[in-house]
C-alpha cells in the first residue's frame, strides 16, 4: 500500500509572527489616522529677540533664548514659562494672529532683529519691528503668561 504524502504542517511560530506584525501595523495606522483627525491648529510667535511662544488650544509656552544661543553671547530671555489657557483665550489669540496675517502693511519680506515671526499651521509672516499688531500680540501673550 502506498502512503500518500502528508501535506507540510505550517510553521506555527512563523504564522504567529506574521499575525503579530500585521496586528501592530493596523494599530499604528489607527493611531496615526486618529491623531491626524484630532489635530488642533497650533500657533507660534518669535519676538524680536528670538524668544519663542508656542500656543496650543490648552496652553501657552514661553521658550526664552539662552545666552549661548544669542547673537551677543550674553542675552537671556529669562526663565521658561507655561500657562494653561481656555478655549476662549485660544480663540482670541488665534483671531489676533489671523488678523496680523492679513495686514500686509505691517509685514516685511525678510527677518531682522526686533521683527516678529508669526506662524499659523506652517504659514509664516514677518511683522515689522514698529508694527502695532506686533506690540499687541506680544502684550497679549505676556498677559496670558501672567506677566
């Protein structure tokens, strides 16, 4: 009697590895997709001394220039600070940023010391050193930080 050849048994360890990797890719895809769907607009501003303000819907962060980062080697923007903000405060500062983005007469083409760099979702404008909106933005940001 002839024995029929048995079909090879799949390598269970290899199948398990394939399943785990496939499952991990699915989770990664869901996380990335969810993060992109929930992305909130972020705003940033750099003042005339290159101190940075990062504004999200829930907080304002102040990232000062350190002496080793300054052009003179001596200037310090002070201490870092973070403050929680409300949805209304975020809406107000965002509206002020959008207004400044639309005011071409207060903007300039190239950044110089004392100018302000405004960014909304990757779009940037440079505010002239003497621009009234530059002063309003800086005052508003410092008020949010409790200064």
